[in-house]
């Protein structure tokens, strides 16, 4: 397989992953899930800048993705 074909396949796969992530984000918003508003999500507001650090959300998503990927790798092995 040539380099251009592998880049094309990677871009298609990345697009599908982004599409699924976007659909999940829309569904979470419509269902009222507190993604981004969990304990541990910090917002710092200054005069001219706002910094949002979703640490709690990142930990929950990391645990969920780790669980899903472990199940998938064991299932396809």
C-alpha cells in the first residue's frame, strides 16, 4: 500500500471518530448529562481572560475510554 493510500485511510478513520464523538457530545447535551460541570472542573475568570480546566471530566472520560478499549481489544483478540 502506498503512503498516500494509508494517509487517506487514516483521514477517513479520523473523520469517523470525530463524527461519533460529535454525535455523542450532542446526545450528552440533549440528555442533560453534566459533562463539563463535574466536581473538579475549574473555571478561572479574570478581567480579560477565562480559563476552563475540565479535570474531573477528563478523568471520567479517560476511565470510560480505557474500559471500552480494553473490552474491544479482548473481544477482537
